């Protein structure tokens, strides 16, 4: 239906929509995104290098590419610490967003997505400039798949529930990044590396893989039963294709994660077998 040709005020069930109001841009949220971009850019260029040199002496001996990757992961940890708890709250407890997942006006949900918009834009520019080509392509796809639907939310506010649902997956990021830090610092033989690997694989599976089915069930139910005034084809497609891209990338990364976990387990089992054989030989 051409919603703009209908009466400018539309009543569906117990939810009232004003099409003109839906399309009004509240510039506070783009401002939050801009501030977020500036903050994470500063964190990457200035704060992370300065803090990392003081806290981790080995940082100075890293190659330039590894330093850029390190700084990028520091910014992603800060982003995760900010947005993950808020996103979980919105999905589980925000009454307005759960009542109306399409246009529910929740200030906190729009702020958290504006913060992510700024972070993704900052990190996208970092990836393009500093990362090797293969990694740059993969991470660029991830960031663009996020920026596409989130830009609509920052400007107009549609589909906040689904945006925050996807942000809950950031809860696995600390374990992924810690594994990279330990590997880069050549601390792969200790228990911390091993048990963090278990937590990383478990959290990634639960938050990024296991949630794929309930997420799409929620999308289907909402799109098939909920009034969708003002949702343009571009808005709808940004959610669908952006989410598909993110899910495929997460499946790809999880496969690599399982292969890596198998190598670690094989190495650990081999070490245990050698230790057991040594003890047995001594006893003989």
C-alpha cells in the first residue's frame, strides 16, 4: 500500500501512527552517532596506543599492522562494554519496543544504535585503510551490513527491536578479542588461553548462531501480523539483507572457530599423552 496517499493519521489496533511524524528526523540521534564516531576514532588513534604502551610493553615490538589490529580490538571492546548491556535490556525489558517492534519509540534503543552507527563508521574507515585485503573485505561486509539498517533507525527510528536484538550478539566479542590478544602476545600455552577458547566458542554459538532461528521467527511474525505503516521497501530490505549477511558471516567465523578449537584440543591431548607416557616411563 502507498501509505503516504492514505489519511495522514492511521489507527491500527491500539497503536496510532502519524506518517508525517514518523518521517521527521530528530537530529539528536545523528548527533550521538557523530559524537560516537569522534570518540572511537580518538580511542583508536590516540588513547589505545598510549594506554597499550604503558600497560603492555610488548605492544611496541608489534608490527604496524598488528598495532592497528590491536587498537581496533580495543575500540571494539569499549563499544561492546557500552552497548551489550543496553541492548539486552531493550530486548528483554523495554516495554515500548516490545509492544511495537516496528515503530516503538524508545530513546535508549535509538541512542544505543546511534552509538553503534558511529563505532561502525569509525572502524570501517580503519579497516579500509589499515587491514590486509582479505580481512578488509570480510570486515567491510560486516560493517556495511550493520550500517545499512542502522542508518534508517538513526534517522527515523524504525524496527528498534531487531537492531537491538542483533546487538546482543556483541556479548561474545570480549572472548574473541581476548583470544587474539593472547595469541598476539604468544601466551597460548596457559590455562587462560584454553578456557577462554571454550568460553569464546560457547558464547559465540549461543549468542550468534543459536539465536538465528528465534530472530527470524520474530521477524516473520512481526512482518506478517504487525501493521507496517511507513516502512518503505528500502527499510524492509535493509533489515532482511543486512541480517542475512551478518548471519552468514557469523556462520563462516564459527566454522573457523571450531577448526581452531579442534587444533587446540588435539595439541592439548597430545601434550597430556606425552606427560602421561613420561610419568609411566619413570615409574618403570
